[in-house]
């Protein structure tokens, strides 16, 4: 299944995972998650789980186009997840993950 090392859930966000509203058991491989219709995912909230990193990413596909029998293109946005914000005047940096917008969660 491609993309390797990922599981997907459409119609939810990382907040849903962190609150316990959805569990890892709800996630599926890419092909099963989109139901054979990747273009149908455009505009839907989704969560991608990176199995090796035990991390979740909010993602929304904004465009999906077919370019012949063996190729295509897609666009997406990722959320910025703030991992820690110091109190006003406190020493220490604000840690924000923008490259992959990862939110970590320990398995139970």
C-alpha cells in the first residue's frame, strides 16, 4: 500500500484523535481510506498517521488532477500545530512544527 508507513482517516482532525473521539483502530491504508476515489477527498479534513514516528498530521487536499493513465497531481495544506508556548516573559522558545505539523501521541 502506498504511501508506505502511513494510515489515513478522512472526516476527522488531530484534535479528534487527541480528545479520544477517534482511535487508531479507525485508520486505514490509503486505498481503503479514500474508497477508490482520491479526487473525492478534496476539501475534506483528514488525519495522516505516520507509523514509524507515531505522529499525526492534519491535512486537507485542495486539488487532485489526473494526467493520463500513469500519473497525476495533487495539492494539499497542513495545519501548524503548536507544541509548547511559554508564559509571557518566560525564557525559552516557542516550539511550532511547520514542516510536517506533527502532533505526537503515545500509544496506550
